C-alpha cells in the first residue's frame, strides 16, 4: 500500500551509467539505511571538522573524502530531489570544493 509522498525504493527509468552506479551502490546504501539517521551526517561533519583542524595533505584528503561521500549521495538522490534539495546539495558541494582549494593553495 502506498501513501501520498511515499518514496519508491525502485528508481525511475535511469540511463545505463546511472543505473549501473545505482546497482553497485545498493549494498552500501542499504548498510547506511540500517544506521541511525544522524550517523552519516555525524561522520561527514566529523571528517570536515578534522580536515579543518588538520592542515596539509591529510586535511585536504579528509575534505576530499567528505566531498566524495556527499557527491555520491547527491548522484544517487538527484532524480528524486526537487529544486530546493538540488540547490542545497550543490551549495554544500561548492562549499566543500572551496575549502579543499583553500587548503591546497599555500599562503
């Protein structure tokens, strides 16, 4: 039985690349769904905080890991997002890229 506003676990028709990424990501995404809702967010912010406190290659590597995670989540959820959700996720990606560039560029 479905209800208004329900999100289907089956994605809409996707292109071949997106479909293969979705299929390959399903096991990890299911593991993430078993975690408490705050856990992935806490890991993301923990990586960002550690990266901000640790300078040099280790710091920007942590930011790149956080950026890769959020980019992966964005890619998977993009077809189901509305305009506001897409804009918010793009803003987070832009912010993270800016922080990585600031970490990489010597003063």
